[in-house]
């Protein structure tokens, strides 16, 4: 099949590369000429394991091309996907200007003959499919177009794997011929028993519900970890106890510094805004968001407690900057707020990330030192904070770590270290909800 995918961020680029790997003919569209030139050369603008290799493979095979204008490829495409950003607006809602712009361009590009499937791949508010169809028809009322919702469920750091091995595919359309075309598009990824068929609005809601549920689960276990600290329980044991219940499962029950990235924070706030717009107060989502905002400041609280209320002049080592491992994405990363608060309190901050250092620079104070190796980060440090649980950090020998440090205080912001091993090495170890 022939696809035009508009937008080459995480969703658009990963989708384009993966659909071309499945044998489809894909044209990815982006307005940024420099980005298109970079992609044509086989260089990925984002770090994602396995993506660049498949990008180069399918460019060479002639199945994947890039352009700045959709007008050439859209009229001959079986499916046109909208995968542009929906950033958070000031009121918490999803900013739809990029989606609406693409809809206008599609309406201008498509002829009045033929049947066209337009897919909203971006995370968009409920009712967007109807809006996009209206905008297209405002450009050309004679276009026979089905605007559908097929939300993505990929995770940064494992996006290629998630796309090629989906748990399920959601297809939202009320038009039979569009449904048949989308089933054909996804036939190599999922049999029909793994496809959830629904209408457009329900598909749009499924995406927000999924992300908000996972965000709420993270906030819930962080709240349990905080309570565990006060009552003398150990969150690791609590997680094992409740996670073994099949109704709950252990997934996303990792206490730490809360969620970040481009999806959970934005989508929770957008769903809150959507609910309030329809005169409903989503109290559980309010709580999930408040808990997450608060959770990332726990390292500062612990440092102030350790150093009698002042960390001025203390050398603090920060391990990890990206919001999660295996990505260079800094959007809403806890490291940003934590480091700014450390600097504001007078600490001397040295930081390291194996991938995200260049991406992190614009978000951090100028007086933060970014170093090339993790050993340089914690050399002579009074305290160490683990923020992102990269594999190389989890492999640190606590005895070796202690020999490099000036102090002995380690804050494990992701509960990724072996607490007993660190304590036995003579380290004053703090884990989230682990200090029972």
C-alpha cells in the first residue's frame, strides 16, 4: 500500500520506518527542510534503538522517501496519516493548530475523485476526526474522505519493538470501506482478533484513557511508597504483594520520581481540560497530576535533611538526564526541575547522561557541569542522585563508587540499585519507600 505520513517526530518517523519495513511504500512529510535533508541522508534526528538501521535499510530499498510537501504523494496514497505534534496549550488543552493546518493542506491536495482514508495518529481530543473532516470539506466539499482514528501506543526507548509487536491495534471508524483498508494496512502486524474496532470518538478516548490510567498507576505507587516511609513498610515488598494479584499486575508499579516525557504529563492535563470543558471535574486525575508534580522534588528534601537544612557548596552528582532510559528525550524530564532547585539552593552540580547530554543543555542552568563519564560525575561528590536508570548506572559497583566520592550519601530516585549491597558497602543509601 502507499502511505503519506505527515510529521516526522517519534510517532510519524517510527510509523513510517516500520510500515516501510513491512513492505509498504511510504512518503514522510516534514516542513523543516534541514530535517528532511538529514532524514534523506539516513540520519535519524531522534535516538531510538534500532530506528536508524531500519531507516537506512528502507531508504536504500526505495520504500521510504521524505518530502516537505504532501501535495505530490497524498492524491495517490491509500492512507494519509496525520502524526504532527499536539503540544500542551497554556490552559492544559491540546494545541491543535498543527493538526488543523495539515487538514487544510490535505483538503487542498486531494481531488474530488476516488476514496481517501485519513488517519489521526496523533493523540487528539475526542471529536477531532469530525473536525478534521469538516476542515477538509471546507477546502473541497466533493472529496470522499473517511477520517479515522488509529492511536499509537509505542513507548520511547522501545518504539520500534512496540510498533512491530503491538499488544493491540485500535481502529476507530464508522465507514466499512475505510475499515477494510485499515485492516489490510495492519494485516502483517495483527490478526483481526488483536484489533479493537470502534467508532472514531471511542478510539480517541481510548488513547487518553490508556495513558491516564498508566500515569495514575505510577502516581498511586509513589503515594504508597511515601506512606510506606512514614509507617515503616518497604515498598518493594508491597509491590510484590499487590503485583502478584492478576487483577493488578506488577507493571508500572515502580516507585520513583514520577513520570515525564511527551505523553503522560501532557495527556493527563489534556484529559482534565477536556472533562472540565464538558462540565465534569476529574478528581482522580487532579490527584495523579499533583502527586507527580510533588514527587520529583524528593531528592532535594532528602539532601536538606541529610545536610542539616543547607546544601550550599555541596558537590552533587546527577546520574541521568533523559526522562527515561534508551532515549534522549528531555521533555518534562524530572532532572530539569531537580537540577534547577539544586543550583538555586547553592549546590555545585555535575551531571552525566550516556545519550541526552546535548539535548539537555538548553534546559539546564549554565553553571551545571556536564561531564563525559559517570566516574567524573561522582568524583569527590558529597552526594549522588540517580535520576534515570540507565543500564550502566545500575551496574555501578557500590564499593568502587564510594572510593570516588567525598561523602557517602546516595539517593536512588528509581529504586534501581541493590539497597543491601549499597548499605553493606558503607553507603548511606536512600530509596523511594525503601527505608523501612
